[in-house]
């Protein structure tokens, strides 16, 4: 197919789509920042964690080094938890499903 | 109650002794866990269909059964456990300080068991982490399941941080009496320690407890966890705002029972009668009575709303619930326990530790039955009779039953091994019992 014919084909398809394609998108309204869950989880549920973390650094007695130690605990334990689960699930994939899960395998 | 003074040697006894009973318990708990792992390996090989849960076309349409019921049961135990510990620190309940760390461990063990159940219930568990993380930015907007994953992570991290920060004080002071073989572990646990941090860490854990005491009852076990069910309006058993307080009441009864059993086991094994006193067990039993009363009250609300001029679906659901013999067994166990707790409140001579432990077992069994029934009946009584043509009824498979014993074994193993590494009773608590600090206790700090 020549370049011109290809271009016409794409154009014809686009024109036909205007009245014929239903126009629904499977994830329309559910993607992009931000949805209701974003507000509920990050705006409401986790609010006490934000207040807690800020309070580690302000008020008395507090100091930056110990506050940061707390943040290292929070980040380190989160990473440890999810990396541990990733290793376990990859092992399950290798042993029972013939390879690491997508997109790793 | 013994007049013996609590000492450091008392709380170090589990770490520095190795008894035949400990070995036997590890063997029993390990065997229970291993049995389930064998069943799970078979399930991984053949698919979730071996339990009947992977198939919409059988079992009366029930695709969530013991796995999800036990998941909520463990999450409840976990949330209730840390609420107890946070209350000790925040609300001046120093009396319960000796069981606070056990409650924290119960939270970590319970959340581990709950997370494990999610993995076990998946058709392709190997994809769990990659699919959750790669789609998180989309799914968090609308999926209560993803909210659940988020808050359970937050909760585990908060509890582990709480335990990790409080343990530093104990390890540094008791280091000379702790086993040298675990030196690398203690080095990591006390990383960057300086005595100047004590006061600041106390204030930081006060704030963690404050975050927990707001999040756990109001937003997690009275929020996101019941929302997994209560937001589904076409499932009348699950639907409705009552599920928030109901879940919380069940969580607290389960957790107090769990802490009672763990405390009784350690007290007996290590002769801690002067640390975890009869008074503590009686206090826990009274709290158990209060939350059991709440539990029955919320059940009454659900039933009355389902039988007095309800809608068609709600009537069918309430009717199904009331005609399930296991529901009656479950509520009977709670009601019987409550009657005993009332009786011993009126006549203190009726209280014995053995009876308190039996009551704890009765309530824990009742809440497990209630949770599984809640999940299963949700599918059995749905709007529009979606599954009316689906043959059969739900009967838990052997692997599912083994999963309950296996996760109990897993949590028992966590307790047994952690108790060999760190003091399972806070050093602060024996200092408090000895009166080493001022009358308000060392944990009370300026907010």
C-alpha cells in the first residue's frame, strides 16, 4: 500500500468512527488524578499519619535526627514488606507458573 | 496475687531458657503450618478450583469462603490488639502495660496471617505484587480492595515502627543478659542509639499511638475493612453502615480474647503470676464483656431491621441468617460468655483464670464462625437471586480448614521465636510495677 493510500485509509476510518463508534472508553472516568479513593485514602484515612510525622519534628522534646530515624523505620519497613512479598511471589511464579510474573518474566 | 517483686530476670526468662515444652510447641505449631503449606502447594499446582472457590458455577455461587472469613477474623484480632496497646500508652491504662507488647505482636502476627490469606485466595498469587503496584495509580481511585491493601500496609508499618522504637530502650539496658549469638540482630534494632533519644522516642511513640487510636477503630476496622462488604448494596447481609461498629466490636472481642490466651500461656510457662496478675486477667475479662455486649447489640439491630417490615431481599437475608444453626452456635457462645462475665462481676468469687481462658476461647471461636458465615451468607442471599440456578452449597474444603490451623500455627511460631529474641514484656512495665518512676508512669509524656 502506498503512503497516500495508507493515509486515505486512516482518514476514512477516522471519519467513519465519528458517527459509528460508540465512544465508550473502558477506563474513562476511573483514570487520572484524582478519583474518590485518592481523597478517601490520602486525604482522610492517612491524615493521622501526616499529623504524627509532622509532630515528630515540631514541639518538645524533638530533634531532627531522631525524627529522621522514625522516617527511616517507616520507609524501611514498607520497602522490606513489599520487596519481601515481591520475592515470594516471583518464587511462586518460577515454581508453579513456569516463570516470573509479567512484566518481569 | 504474689508479693514477689518483678525483676529484669523475670522478663528475660523466655530469651535465656530452652524448655522441652517450648520445643514441643514449636513442633506442634510447625506441623500445623506445614500441613497447610502442603495443601496450599497442591492448590497452587491445580488451581483455586480444588477448594471450589475458583468456580462461580458451583457451591451455591459462594466464591469467598473460609479464606476471606478468616482474613477478616485475623485483621480484627490485629486491629484490636494494637488498639489495646495504644490505649495503655494514651489513656493511662498502665495496669495493662505487661500485656501491651504481646498485643503489639498479636497485631503483627494477625496482619501477617491476614496478608497471607489474600495471597492464598488469589488465582495467580505470583501476580499480586506486580499487578497491584503497576496499576495502583488507576485502581486506588475506585477499588476498596486497593484501599484495603494500602491501609493494611500502613497499619503493619505503624505497628512495626511502634514496636521497633520501643524495643530500643529495652535492648540497650538488657543487652548484657541477652544471647551473644543474636548480636547482629540487636545491632540493627538499636541502630544509632543514644541515651538522649529516650525522651524524644517516648514522645514519638505517643504520637504513633495517637495515630493508631484514631485510625484503627474509626477508619480501618470501623472503616475500610467493613467497606469491602458494606459498599456492595446488592448483598443485603453485607450492606449498611452498621457494619462499621459491628466489625469494630467483633475485632475488639477477638483481640482481647487473643491477648488473654497469649498472656495466660506465657504466665504459665514462665511463672509470671506476679507480673501478669489475676487482676489483669479479670480486667481483660470485663472489657471482653463490654465489647461482647456491643457485638450482640449490633447483631440485634441487624436482625430487627431484617425481620420487621423489611424489603424482600433484607427479609430473605435475615431469615437465612436466623435459620443457620451455626449462627445460633456463634451467638450462643457470645451470649453464654457474657452471662458468665456478668455473673462474675456480681460475684467475684466466680472468677477464675481458667474460666477466663475458656471464655476467651469461646468468644474467639464464635467470632471466627460469625466471620465465615457473614462472608458465605453474603453470597447465598443476594438481590435478584443472581445465583439461584447455581447447584450445590458451600462446604469448606479440607485445605481451607487446614488454613485456619496453619495460620494459628504461623502466629504461634511468630510468638515462640520472637520471645526467644526480645523481652515480650516491656522493661517499662516492670519498672512501673516496682515504682521506679513517678506515679504517672514513665510512658506518659507531654503531647
